[in-house]
């Protein structure tokens, strides 16, 4: 404070209690400081300077208008897994080059190929269920999205399976968690079982990725998988160089991080809300029956399953699977009229504007119909950003939308998923994800 520049309001002290509170309940931690201090909060948490951001206008400053004052993905910069700049971890010209080369991997022709895999895997899951079966719906949804990723990202003929991907995701989470722990880098080098498993999982997936890269680079057959699209991507303007094998490897990792957990949790929350709101489920069933007429969906049906899309949008609003965004200041800057020192970790809490009554009347009610209402409140652009914002908006939005809408349609054709408990589930918000603790116990009933 010797500079005379005013910091945002916030609590004092080194923040051991804050660290404990945050580890136990991310969402409750963020909401507590929002209620106490307002739209921007600054404090120290052990060895880190922290700034929490809640309003759409300040979120826009962080993610769009002043984005060059921040580095993206600070956790993944320091985990010694990602070697190159990626769409998750860079801004400016580097990000634009990567985005330009990656975007064609999610165009319509690519999505059609991915959708065939999504439909095949969702049908296999649907056909395994039995009437009256007791399931934890979290388990099959995570398994489904892993099975889809394994084939859509790495090819139907690759040796990658969902067990390996689970190990890799666990390893990435472990390495990311170490960045918050004092002496985390030192711990990450110790010959303990957790580190050994993490290194082995990464090495195993690396072998698969580089094998797919070699097939895509030299095979004459046309391959329909993400890695093959990436290795063959070229700048149509002839300005930027193609992706190297190492860049493709790193991008496949960040897409695995970004895509799997969020899609699985969106599906889990979808079945929770459909069970709790029977009138919503009835309208979804009616749409699925009318649009599909008993047949399996195709990519072309996605645009006609508009209510299924609204269900997804409402789930992402009321229970976004990822509730915060991570940035770190690389220079002194100003947010919301306050001084933010270089090195501060800045975290927009996107769940706050998603549930703000000013932008979303009856904000705590699950109402997919709101997406069709003509007289909606005027909202800031960044009052709803489940896929990020600006140049950092997720490149795989069409992939995620196809996956969720197709799965909802295929499951809804045959089954009703009823939660066992009438209570809102306890929530695990570790690492910024928002998901039911211990999953979501349900009973499946065959539709008449």
C-alpha cells in the first residue's frame, strides 16, 4: 500500500483458515466473500495474493478487454506435463495461431464423425440398463464420456481405453494440486507411488498419441479423430506454420482436461433436474418422440432437439460444472477501479452472475423455458459464460453440445432416471468443479 494505489476490499492475515475453508467448499468459500465484500475481493492465502471477481463487467475486463495483462491456466504452466503453449495456457498471437489451426477440428464435417461415435456409445450404454435397476448415474456418465473421448480423440483403432484416461486425468489433477501446496514442486519429484503412477500414465498415453500422429501423418486412409485432424491442420492463408507433433500432443491433453469432466457432470446434473422437475422431463420426452419417431438421432437432429438444448443451457446456468476461471497477473493492472499487483491469482466466479436475480428472474428455479421467452431481462454479455469468453471461449462447444443433446435424446427415448433422494445432493467443488459428492444414486424405469 506504500504506492498509494487502492486494493480491493477483503480480509487480512496470511489466510490459513481461508485455505482450509476453500479446500472444504470452493463454492461456499467464493459465495461467503461475495456476500461479505461485494463484486471484487482481495486477500492473501498463505503464499499467494488472491483476487476473486464476481460481476459480469469485471469478468469481462479479466477475460476480454484486459486479457493481455494475465496469463491463462497458471496451474498447467507449472505442472511439467504441458511442454508447449496451448489454447488453454496462452494469449495473443500464439493463441490466435493455435486457435486458427484447431478450429477446423470442430467444424460440421468433423462433428459428424464424432457424433457417430457419440451415438454408438450412448446406445451401448442405454442397452445395458435394466428396468428397475439401481445405479449411481455419475458412474455411467463418466464412463460414457471417457469412451467417447477415447475413440473421438484418438481413433477407433487406438490402444487407449477409459482406464488409462482415468489414470491420466487423476495424474493431471494431482500435478495441478501440487502448485497450490508449499514445496509442491519438491513433492512432485519425490519417488512416492502417486508420482510414479502419474509419470507412468502420462508415458502410456504419450505412446498412444504419438502412434496416432504417425498414422495420421503417413497413412493414405482418411482418419476421423481429433489427433488426426490436428496433425493435418494447415493455415488456409499460408501464414502460420502447422502444428508440430509436440503441440498436437499438448492440445490433446488440454482438450481431455477441458472436455471430459464438464460433459459428464452436465449430464449428471441434467438427470438430477429432469427427475426433480417432471413437467420439464415430460416436455423433453414429447420433443424426443416427435422429432425422432422411435429411430436413433443423427447429427442433423441436434438443431431440431431445441428443448433438449434448452435443458443443457439451463443446467449450465444453474449448476455449471466448472464454477471458476483461473488467471495470474503478469503486470500491475486495474480491475473494477482497484489496483491489482503483478503476480496476483485472479479468479472470476462464473456461478455468481449465472444465479443473479437481476439477470435471471427466479434464478434458483430450473426453467428451460426461459431460453425461449421473448421478454427477457437485458443482460451483460458475460452474465452467462459456461464455455468461457472472448478469444478464450472453448473451441469444442459444438462437440460438447452434440454429446449432451444426443445422449439426453437416446436415454430419454427408453428410460426415466429417478433420483433416490428428494434432497439436493451434497456437492464436491474441489479444483473448481461442481458435482455431486459420491455421485447421484438413481433408479431407472422403462418408459411405457
